[in-house]
């Protein structure tokens, strides 16, 4: 079984920054892609950024310039640095990964980490 665990969320004032972390664990053969989404109540999950299968960074146009995704391949981790946070960034942030475990390829989601930005 594969699990994704996020951390790093919390409360921050507008203009502040946060660094979110996601660790993949379990029976992992190949990580094809790994990245981040966010969701606010009543809305669909919104794509933020990811590393593609070839290790290329990809960003949603709406987030470019304000977020940076990085990774630690040895530890199977990805990180999301978010700068100049605004109240509109308040959401649950989810880690997402496309992974082949010992048997098959599957998309996994973490439990999410809450980010709350106060004005």
C-alpha cells in the first residue's frame, strides 16, 4: 500500500509564506508524477503544480511566480513554497501522486493540510 502524508499547513497572515511537504511511503516502484492541488468548500480541487514523469516542473498559470515546487527523490518527497499568501489562498492543500507500486499504477491522494490566511 502507498500513502501520501502532507505537513506544513497552518495559520499565516496575508503577505506571509508557507512551505508544504508531502512524503510518499509504502511499496513504491515508480513515481510517475507528484504534485499539489487545493480545494475550498463547495469547489472542485484546483491544480497548483507538479513534477512530470520526466522531472519537469509544471505550474498552473494562476499560480506561476508565487509558488515553487521542489523535491527530494531519495526521500520520495515534494515541497511547495507559497509566497505572498492572501486570504483567497485559504484552502485544504492536497498532495497527489501517480505511482506504480509493486502491482499496478494508481493515483493517490493525501489527507490534506489546512492553510488559513488572515487579512
